[in-house]
């Protein structure tokens, strides 16, 4: 999943960290509008991922687990 996200032209960085027993993803983007249109669609292809927060600026947050 992270590999597919990293291949998007508007993705500048991906950081992951464990937070309260959940894996937190922070994804930096250059085009917030395009990311808002596409990022959630990419992430939701994996039924094991639960989105618990979706940022408004240029960072979207997801957890897996």
C-alpha cells in the first residue's frame, strides 16, 4: 500500500510511527486538492486499513492494525 502511495507524483514524503498500538501514516503532498481526491481511494483498496483521521492541509493520517 505504501509503495503505491509513494509512486504518486504529488507525494513528497511518507512517515510512519507507532502511536498507542496503531501504525500512524503521515503523508506529505505537493497538491492537496489532488491528494484529497485520490489518497483516500488508494488507501481504502485495503479492507484491513481503518481511517481514523483525515487531515485538511497537506498531511493525511491513516492507521493500520
